C-alpha cells in the first residue's frame, strides 16, 4: 500500500502539516490507527529529515490488556529506534471520553515542551471525524463544533484525517503489521462507540451507503463557512473581560455568537465543553430588557450583567 504513504504525503503538503527538519511527538496507543501512523511517518522520515519521539498513555482501564498495550508500544518504539515516554494514570473517579482526552493531550504537550519538539501527531482518521461530527450534532453544537477536527490545530497534526479505517486496515494487512485490539470498542460504553457500532451502520444500510464520505465532505464546507465568519468576527470580538450589550446586538446573529465564543476562548482554553445552548444563554442575557442584576454560570465561567456590560470571570464556587 505504497499509495497510502503517497496519499498521506499529499495530505501533509496540502495542509502544510510540517516543514523539513520538524521534530514530532507521536501519540501511539498500539491500536491499528496509531500503528499505521507510526509506520507511515517512519517511511517519510528521510524525505523530510524528521525526528520522532513516541508517547503512550496507560490508563489502566483494561487491567492486564492495558499493560500489554504499553509493552507493545515500547517494543514498537524500539523497532523504529525511537525514544518513548509513558504516562501511567491514577484510577479516575469519573471516566468520560473528554476526561481521558484531556489527560492524553496534556501529557503529549508536556513531553513536547520538555523535549523542545515542534508538533504532536495523532492518528485520527476519516471515520473518527464523522463520529465526532455526529456526537456534536447529538449533543448540540454550532459551526465551531460541527467543523470538527482539523488537519492542523496549533501544535496538533492529523496526517491520517482524510484516510478511512478500511484503508488503514488494508495497509496493515499488506505490510504485515501487528497491532493491539481494544475489545471495549465493541462495547457501547461511550457515545462514540454507540455511534460507531449502531448509528452509522443504520445510516449506511437504510439511507446512504456512502454516508461517511458525504458527511466528511459536508464538514469541509462547514469548516470553510466557520473560517469566514470567524475572520469577520475577529475585529468585532472585544479584547477585555466585558461584553458590551449594545455593540454585540448590532451584529448579525452569526457574528454575535462568534464574538461571544472568541471572548470566552480568552477565558477558557479551547471552549471544549462549551455547547451552543450555553451561547444561547448568554445571548438571552444580552437581549433581556430587564435592568436588574443578572448572573449566568456554567462550565467554570461566571457571567454578570450590569447595565450594558457583561463581565466574564472564572467561577470560584
């Protein structure tokens, strides 16, 4: 499957994922996607004079299997002649996909800074992108969320984002590459698994056999729309802690929402847990004709309206 290496190379070029001599942290779980990514990156190593370093997170959620995953990734790193850092996490009181993701990315960024590397490569593929989109539709999201994952987002790069899970499986088979299988992927513990195992097969069978490709193309269009509105709103968002009600309400509703998001992003990294319903709550406070003191609290943020100003702060209690 030399074609998949070439396809990945084209994705890298089209999205300007890295430069020659880049130093890249590679997140490797041991699953099919990350094994494929590591092998393809290794084949592109000399062409771009790249330097890699592997990171792995052992959550300990699957007992002996988690330790076997770690051992497999350590052996893979040795096979490619790469250094590796492993994080073994403490037992989590509460488990969710977002919590695990935050642990993972915080660790990757910590190692990137320690090693003074440039980028972090993760192995999200086209199927992951579609699943993320459907998750956000179900939970409620605006354009920002529906734009889903990007090929490059600050220091994070996703060289396999335009590649299907089937293409990855074929590549591994043809190159006789072993990988670890996470049996919990077949269990509907998380919303993503329910979408992967139930919703997408239902949509493929009953509505559109090419639903994944259709959604992926729609995401690209939504992302372009979001980028345009984001650029237009950049001048309109206020660069302090206060939102001026009169100024915001003069904007088009799409720009109102974007200006609010940009203001919030300066107070809370990533807007990861901010949903469209939260933005609507803020707009409701802005549009209110009441003169009395209003307070809105959610996701660690506190918004207080006094007259024509809404003050944003980190929620302390």
